[in-house]
C-alpha cells in the first residue's frame, strides 16, 4: 500500500498518545449501545408490550441509523473538524442511551436511533483519523480499534443479564453512557488543542467536485458491497443468536453468554485480521478462510443445533474477522485520508442501509414459519454472494480519485500531492508571465530575456486497474 507522506500532519509524542487514547475510547463506544440490548429483548418486549414486528424494528433501527447518518460524517468533519465532530458523536451516543431510560416505547426507539447516529459518525471518521494521523500504522491501529470494539461489544452483551438481574433493565442500559461521556471529554480536549480543525474552503470545493467519481468506481462498489453484506450477516447473528439458542433449550443466561463469547473471540481476531490484511498485497486468501468459517458456523447451527457451543466459537472466529477485514479494506483501497473518509461514508451508508433489512427480515421469517430453520437457511444462502463480492474487493488495487485531505487551513503540508504538482505548474507559469511583462524588474537575471523552464509535475498519474 502506498501512503503519501504529505498526507501526514506533524504530531508531538503527547498529541499522538492522546489521539491513540481517543481512538481506543471511540472504538469502545461503537458497539456497546447495540450489543447490550440483544440479551434484553424478551424483557424489553414484556416491559413495553411490544409485538414481534415492533421488536424486529427495534433490532433493525440501529443498523438503519448507521446507514442513514454515515453520509454526514465527512461533511461535518470538513465544517467543524474531525475532533469536534467526534465529540458531538459521542455525546449523541450518551444522550441516546440515557433517553432509552424513559419508560415509553417512543423514548426507547428515539434513543436507539440517536445512539445509532452517533455511532455512524464515529464509524466513518475512524478510518480517516487513522489514515491521516498514522499512515504507516494503519494495520496495527485498525486492529487495535477492532479489538477494543469487539471487547466492548462482548462485555456489554455478557453483563446485560447480570445487570438486569441486579438493578433492572434501566441499569443494564444506562451504564454504557459513562464511557461515552469519558470519550467525549478526551476528544473535546483534542479539539481545543487545535487537532482536526475544519478544512479550507478550497478543499471543500475540490472534495465536492471530485466526490462523485467514487460512484463510478467498480472497486469502490465492491468494497461497499462487502461491507454491507457482512454487516447484514453480523447484525442478524448479534440480534438473534440469544433467541436462537433459547429456542434450542438453552437458559437465558447461557444464551446471553454465548453471544458474549462470540463477541470475545473478536478481540484476538480483530487485532490479527487487519494486521495480516495490511501486510498482504492480495487479501483474497484471507477472505477464503474467513468466509469458510462463516459458512461452517451458520451451517452447523442449521444442521446440528445441539452442538451450539462449537458453532458459536466458529462464528466468533468468523464474525470477529470478517468485519475488521471489511473495515481495513476501506483504508487499504483508499489512496489517501480524504479518499478513506469518502469511501468509508459511501461503504457504510449504502452497506448499513442494506444490512438494516437483515434483522427485521430474519425476525419476520421466524414469525411466519414458527422456527429458525428457514431464517438460518436464507442466511446460509446469503453467504454465497457475500463471498463472491468479498473476493473482488480483496483483489490488489487502490481507488485513485485525487481527493483533497481534510487538513487545517494553516497547515504547512499540501492538501494532496497531485494538488502540489498543479500548484507548482501554476506558480511557474505566473513567474514566467511576470518576467516577460513590460516594466518587470529583471534584476539578477543573466540576460535581457529570462529563459522559462516548464516545471515537471511532482507525481505522475498512475493507471489503476478497476
């Protein structure tokens, strides 16, 4: 993977440490508000008197929010700066969690949507922050973020039922507002120090002009399709696995523990998968292994549900690898930080809107058929096109759209290497015109007519196979 050195801001060691701390806390809060609800679905349905269809909407709403609000991440970062935008996103997560404590269905659904909006913005901007600030540590930091994200999801799922037994459903939901508020304080501090202020107006205009090129890029659509299809599979399992296992005779606490174990297995795999992907030029062998695990796990639940723990472990290895892999491909396939932000927004907007259909359709199939055989069969069939799309997204290549970087207007580094070459050409032409103008000051020249040498572009355009 090539990374442009001009893309990287100069950071002190303290600023880099605080940024890494902010990334860790951000990742911690990107799943807890969602995964902590799944083990409580039966209690929430009884508490609020919701129908099966309404519960399907509740499980679908977070994913739809991720898709609906993902497109706002990059524009907000251009306008207010990534640090300030992430601060607001984390506050939205905390507010959504607290809003769900009001014992009315409207508050439950509105709080879920609000928290989903904050998570969507955080999802989109994390690849940008990593690519922009640590361009030579993409694999390691993405793996660290995925590991923390999976760990937070596992802890939230595992503690949901014990917290519910101890203090009720309100305590089980409210506890996750605290880490969101702590993370918001860290990013607010980064915003005050000037890290991640808004981009210049010129950068905004260039971004707006060039952004449509992603929609015409085949590789961008493969990455988007993989993100969406794996998200649908992941959120179906995260939303319904406890109910599936309870339907097989497992106790509610055991079923919640199974979901927690599946999430916990994403901690080591979430660290290893991005690092392997970043080291490989061709990620297709990794796709083959990961998708084989997914097929084996879902097929096992369908054909031999009595081996529940075995399939939960296999699915934990699969889901714990497939999402970090799709997330890392966004950064690896992007040519620069701004391209990563736009590709992240495109992939997550389109992808999560597609994924939002999954939990709802899965629940409807269960209600219609009265069992889990048909829903699991459809999920197994879904994994076939997901594998094909992932295979195409994992082929070597990069998306080149000449997008600007969302940098501070006073930054000494150029917005983009291609822009730097164009600026050099423009500056040379202006000097030549000024030198030939009547009455121009030619002091210091070697003759009456200065020779103009056309400057060469700093970077040659590279043809990328799409």
